């Protein structure tokens, strides 16, 4: 979710600046109808678009969708922010690779569900989630929803207000804990981005003990610091040393760091990058301002999917369109909040829209 206290002017200025920078490089990709489906992209990066792909039982309702992840059985996990006034409704849904409903759980995360990742640990897989708003927590779960451990603000970091770990309230600020996403290390540890709170990146060991932090806020786009470090990933693409890449959302850029938190480089020209995933040489960047960007192994933009400038201007006009599904256009995105690959190269997109929406992009090349 975007920080709605950031002014509309800042959102619009960021979008305009990012568009000017990045549109100079990539292909312009438009949607087209084939005999049986809608496709977007061109060349090696063409995708069939299947909006509203998963099928949800009538007893449940789509809420504001936030993040997606896929397990080794190709089940898709979807987390919603959820309605705090519906405590008996699950925040996490699971679907098989045909889009059929499998199970639901996570009622306790209603009203603050955000980040979600599946991780293989030995012979088992686990679900990692983080929550913001009044919940301010992160947890490790089994794939059926049993909690392995649950934690709150790392007070050892020295950046949080008193009681932020014991009596969390729905208060925002740079001394508050509002985690957004995870990235996993080979040694069993992980990074956790505090994307809406302190703007720090926290490192934990394999037993979820706090280790260290880096980053912090900047109003001047200083390298190594952030304005909403919303997404995080370990970049393990071929022919490069593993590094931490951060979607520095309100600064409209990606930043790369060593695993020790030392700044390596910055790539400007994005609009509002929300998260990151990789498959082989491709890097996937969902952008909250109405598009999906694909980078190749040399970090060149090879595709931007689901948007055009005129459409984006409608989407960003007060964010009204996110509540009006009858005005949505097939083959275009409104607010991609997260996206992930499955092993076959399918892309699943979760959008920050009031009714929730999960789109499957099936590669045609």
C-alpha cells in the first residue's frame, strides 16, 4: 500500500520524472487481442493476460491484495491487507496451479497483512509474512498456517520508540516499525525491510535473532539511504556476486548493496517500484504506478507491461480508479504491489485495488 499521507503532488512528480528517464530505453509494449486471448509485450517477452485468475469460494471475499508467492508444488499464496472489522475472515488464500482454491488461514493478520514469501529450508517449506498498520509484526508459518515463531520491532537496533515491540499502535513515523518484505540469505538468515516505518533494513540470523541494520531515511536521495524501502530481494542472477537489491519506492529507484549493507550502485528512472523477483537472468519489478518492468542480465529494460502514459494519468488521478472496477481496461494494470515468477516463467501480479485482483501472465515465447 502507498503511504497515503505522501501528497498527491509527490506521487505525480515522481511518476513524471520516472517516466521521462526510463521511457527513453525500453520498448513500447501494447495489448492486443488474438483469436482466443489477450496478449501484451513483444518479441521474446509476450504474455497472455488472465485477469482474476484464481477462483475464490463465495463464502470469502477479495480484499485489498498485497503480495504473492509460489511454493515448489506451484501453489500460489496471496496475502491481503484485510479488513480489521472482519476478524473472522482469513487474510491468506492458497490456490493450486489451475487457480482452484486450496485453503485459507491467517485471520489474526486481518487489517495489516503485507509481505509474504515461501522459503525452502531443508526438506520443508515455510511461509514468512510481515504485517503493518496496528499489527507491526513478522512471523514464520507452516504452509498450512501454524505459527513457528512471531516477532515484533527489533529494539536492539536503537531506532524505535519505547514499547513499539510490546504495545504496537497504528502510529506511523521514522521511529515506528512497519515491515514490508523479506529477502533470504544462503546461511539461513534473512533481511527484513521496514519500508513504512524507520526506513532501515534489518538483518536476522537463521534463528530469527537480530544481527544488524543499515539504511535509514533521506530527503535528498542520498545513496545508501531510502524513502520507503518497500521491496527487497537477493540478486543471484548469473555472472555476478550475490547482492541485496532494494526497491526504494518513493525515490523511484533500485539500490544494490553488499550482503554486509555497503552501497554498490543505484539505478534511477522508475516510477514507484514496489518489489522485486528474479528468474534466471530476468529481474521483475512491479511498479505501483501502473506497470511491470523486466530487466535482463545486464540490467537493461527489455519490457514494460500493462501501461501507457494516458492510462497511467487516469490511474493516478486521486487513485479513484482503484475503487471502480467497471472502468478497468483489460491488459492494463492499475497498482501492481507485488509480482512473482513461477518455475515455468509465469508471472503472478497482485494489485493494490479495493476489490483485490490477481493476474496471471503466461509467457508465449
